[in-house]
């Protein structure tokens, strides 16, 4: 384990690993469900590289070290009158890890987190430092979502936006109406997502829209009731009960779906985007062409019901605009993301494999940081720019310094 505090120390660690014949993997916050990080060589923890290096207020661009977490960076941006254009609902990831895996939020006109990157610094497999931007073509487009396969990203320049507030509202609505009107709602709201509960006729919708209004976050008692009592303690207790007595899960899901809403709140954007997600689970998420997303959700719900699967977590539905990062799950196509979850300690493989097999008919691309059953052979046809990424990888890491077993599976060997 090496904990560098500068780009020079990252480069030295890679050179040292090369001299010792060891492989190297960078590690983030440990949020991902896939074994992207494990290595028997050198593990680089960039947690000590978490500074804001510079802000250009004229262009709203911010240069930061890549080990900073999304939550810390979002708070630092607000202090400077800036914000992320979009974020997901978890902010514990390091910036580099979130970019490397194609992390995204929701918004029909908004791309994933990597689409906000306008520059980055990366140390390659020989310990050489590269500063990349849009003028670097495929090298830049590959590094924006790189899985840590090209090198170690040490600095990132983001295109921020002026700070803004969101009005967030979670509501319980009839499932059929939510699915029928999903795309209209996604067009109506800047950020829209839905949660479909297996065995329930209800769904929860979440809308987050910019407002010109003073912050009105929930009071401390209300926040504790929603964030801790209901969405953590009560949800975990219900999930544990379902784990002990799977036959109760359909009725438990119907109960949870009735209680899932929350009063509206207005606050700085990053405080509305992020939520406490302390109930342990495992997850698989798939990016489908936009027109295939909702029919696929209906298919998954039928599959769960027909097979009587003990699933006590909702199915999450989000959307994102197309982007141009070579291995982005939204590369070249507007996408709907469908995420399936299982509570910790419960069987999930039959559920996830069944969803995976059905998703293959829709050209679904798996989230790089979440469980999936893909291999280089099955994934390659899904990415028009796959060979372009492979060529960049061969240039940055010709000796396979950043390989591990998982990358060998999902990307294959370095193609020289």
C-alpha cells in the first residue's frame, strides 16, 4: 500500500513497482461492487490528494486533485459560488473513482460525471505524466472513463456551473402511471427518477428542479425522522425481517412503498442530490437505449413476480444524455439506467443473472462499478469505440502494469 501526496510520488511508485516487477492498482473510496481494485502488487491510495488547486471564475472551471470525494468537492464548490451540473445520490466516492467507472446522476439533457471533465492529468504505466484535454482526441476521451486501465489519474479539471438550489420532492404514485408517463416526466423535470417496488402497485418518484428561492431544508427532527428513522433504521429492520421470512417480502414491499415519500425541501444542489444510503446492499445497473428502458423495467418486474423471487429492494430508474467518452455506458446514445439491488446477506445471483440474460436482448451496457456477468468478448460489440480505447490503452500501458484479474475479464489483455 502506497499513499502518495503528489503526482511525483505517484510516478515514483509506478516506477518502483516496474523495477520490482509488480502490478499497480489505484483505489478510491471502496464503493464499487466490482473487483476493479484488488491486486497482489502495489495499491495506490490517493486519499491524501484531495486539494482544490485552482478556480477560474471567468470560465467556472475548477482544477482539483483526483483523490477528493464528491461530497467534499461539492461543498468546496459552493463556498466558491459554483456547483456540479449534476450528481448522483451518493457522494462518498473519490472523484477519480467516480469518473473511472462512468458514475452518473439523472437528467434527460445531462451527461454523466465524466462529461463535465475538460482536462485531466494521468500517470501512465512507465511513470510518465500526461496532461490531457479535448485537443488530445481519443487519449482524452478514453481517460475520462478509463477503469484505471490506462494509468493513475492525479488531477482533474471540471466544468462547473454557478451554484444553484434545488427543490426536491419524493412522492408515492401508482406504478402504472409512473411507467406510462416516465419519459414525459423526465422531459418536464431537470432531474427525475423512479423506484419500482416488486410486488407493489406503487412507485416512488423523485423530482429535483432548480428554484430561485431561499434554502428551506428539513428541520433537525424532520431530517432525523426521514434520513435515519425511516430510510435507515426502519428500512433495515424491514429488510432483515424479509431476509428471515422471505414469504413476507411481497407484503413488506407494499408497506414500504406506501411510506416512501418525503415532504419537499429546498437546499443547495449537492445537499438535495445526496442521500444517506447506510443500509447495506449489492447492485447491478444496466444502461439501455432510451426507448428500451421502460419496457425492460416491466419485463424485470414480471420476471420477479413469475419466479417468486425474494427481492425487497426497489428497482431504480434514471436517465442520462449521450456522451462521447469511449467506454461510457451512454456513449453515442441517450440512455435509461435500470438498477437492481439485493439486501446484504440475501441470495442475488438468480435475480441478477435473470435480469442480465433479459438485458442482452436490449444491447444493455453494465455499469463498470457494479456487478455484472460481462466479458471482453460479450462487451466489445456493445461499444462502437472499443478498438479505439484498446489502442489508447496499449499506448499508455503497453506492459500491462495496471492489469488485474477483473480487467483481464472485462477488457481482455493489452492489445499490442
